[in-house]
C-alpha cells in the first residue's frame, strides 16, 4: 500500500492525520447539504449574514434527518422504507425517506430532541 502524503499547515503530523481522518464524515455532510440533499448551491444567496442564517436552518434540519435515520434503524422502519437484506443508505437519506413516508401517510412524527441524540 502506497503512503498518502499530506500537505498541511499543522505543526504536528499527528494533528494533520487526526483531521484528515475526519474528512470523509465531513465531506458526506457537505454532500448532503449540497447535491444529494438540500441543494444549497442553488439558493442564490450572496450576503454572508443570509447564508449564515440559511446554514443554521439547514444544520438543524440535517440533525433532524439524521435523528430520523437513527430512529428508523432502532424501530425497524428502515426495513419498510428501504431494502430488507441490507442498508446502503446514509442516516440522512434514510431519515429523508422516513420523513416522506410519515408525511405522505399521515403518520405522527416522533418527537425530536437534541439531548436524545447526544446521549446515544
């Protein structure tokens, strides 16, 4: 296996490696914010304060979708909104499908609490 060379502004190589490992989770979130999810690139906003407010709202919606993805797995809804043999969806996408199912069929939404996400 070939080594990966990182160019970084961090002083310690361990610090650069730590942040590089987080890259893939962060890139997934950016992808969900943009092309695969909320389509933020199409907002047309240019004023920093407006973009900032939009990012706050989208971040809260993103947390809610991820919460619904976790809820789907814990309660068995994942087998109803997706495959039964395996799950190859992100928690965000699973939550998006569950939300659509609930809204389409008039099913009450589970209560969302940030503290329940942090505890688990």
